[in-house]
């Protein structure tokens, strides 16, 4: 089956072509326009998708050597995300499906992240435990099959990626700051500053806003030191945030008996998080999987992959979904 997938839920515009579930091409553009504003400006994101989408779809089809009239299915993210951005991708995809007479499948962005490691690892053994950490979401989910999701915990305030972006902004890094914080923290001394580990409780939830405030206080107390070189404080932030996350993953293991530990989302690209997860996997003798770096952040390959998985398992497309800016995972049909 020849399938085109489109992702425009936030500031990445992406198109991918898959043939029988195998990725043939993906073209992704991260909008740079938001850097100057220190965060994504929804109106600008929507307009920018309008300019990019045609070009990226053509690029993906050309690279895959698939013609538009050969397509059998078009899939697009319809939520959750920014309404203006979602509308561009979803309308484009629906229009294309109608014009070419092929099917359309509405995709849940977070659900696509949950399965994204399979793009790299192939089919994962069930059940598996996913830590999904991005700019908008931080979730711990037990997966026992398609549409069989048990959300064990989520963030009570900021998402993990958002916390990276906020502390990065405090020390003057451009948005999004996650990758820069990762790089600087790697050469910092994480024990020079002590920051409080959040939410040391029995739940599987997360919290990062208190840590961000502690980071700010520490910055104010040691202003000149940190302005000269923020690496140590960033390393302390990263270590505290990730140890907190890992303590929750560790707690979830005996409760869920997973056959694999899986990372997903933009923060899954973090080198320290990948290392900590693989150490835990080795210690507990559970295989660890993470998507290749280009499939961690938002991309249409994961949208197409999920569309194909849903199609082959006979899960009916949900034609009623137009766009859903707010769409909890628990509201997905089936399962
Ligand atoms: O999945 P994604 O592209 O978009 C959302 O759905 O939110 O994730 C983007 C987030 C940003 O907050 C970015 O700073 C973070 O992922 N990120 C990282 C790294 N690379 C991207 N955070 C920590 N370390 C990284 N290497
Ligand atoms: Zn995402």
C-alpha cells in the first residue's frame, strides 16, 4: 500500500511516503521563525505550514519515486496540537485524498509518538513501557497492543521538554533549547549545585516547575558565576530532572512487567536520558529501544507508520475527526 503522511501539529512541517509500512522518504522542516520570539507563535506557525506543505509533499513523493495518483491512503495528524497548524495539514490531506479518490485516516499525534520506536526497531514485544517526553507531553504508558494503552502517569505541570526550553531560555540559549542544554550539560559538573528532586512520591506522575524555580533562584544567587559558564547548573538541572524521571520508570517496572523499555518524543534524543534508560535496561535485563534521532522529534514518518499499523490491524478510520486541538489519549476509540 502506497501511503502519504502529513504532520503539522506544531512547528515541524513534515511529509512522508511509506510503501507497505516501510518508510521510503521523509521531508521535515522545523520552522525557524519562532526562535526570535523564544517560543512557538501559533499564528506564524499556521502561515508557515501553508508555505511549506506543498514543497515538502513534492519532495517526499519525488524521493520515494511515487506519483500522487498512485497513492492509496493519505494520513494526517488531526490533534492534539495548535488549531491553525493542524488545520493546514488535515485540510491538505483530506483535499488530496478526495482529489485522488483514495482513503483518509486521521491520526492522534501522541499515539504516533508511542509507536515511533518501531520505525527503528521493528515490531516490539508486548507489553512494553513507553516514556514519552516532548515539548508538550510527558507520559508513562503501558502498551499491550494497538489501542490498548494504560496511562500510568503524566506531568502535573510543565512537560520535560518545556522545562529544558525554559531553563535554556533563562541562561540565554535560543529556542528550543533542549539539544543545547544536552550538549552543555555533558561537560558540566552535575554535583556542584544541588537542586531539589521533584515529586519523591509513590505515584508515577512527574513535575518540573519547582525544579525550574529552584534553578532560577540558584542563578540569582550565583549570577556572575553562571553568566560566565552555565554548564554546571545545566548539568545539575538535567541530572535532577532525569533522575526523577528514571525513578518513576523504575517504579513502573514491577507494576507493569514490560518486555521492553521504550523512549519516544523530542527529549528521547537526549544523550543522558538514552544512557540512563539503557543502564536501567541492562540492570533489569529488559531490552531498551529508542527511535533514531530523526524520529524523536515531530515527523510524518511516525504518522504514516501508525496509519499503516492501524490499517493492517483492521481498525476503522475515524472519519468524524476534523481537528481536535485537545484530545486526550484516553479518548481514542477502540481498545
Ligand atoms: O516531540 P517534539 O519535537 O515536539 C513536541 O511534540 O513537543 O519535542 C520537542 C522538544 C523541545 O522541548 C526540545 O527542546 C526537546 O524536545 N529536545 C530535547 C533534545 N532535543 C529536543 N530535550 C533534551 N535534550 C535533547 N537532546
Ligand atoms: Zn510531538
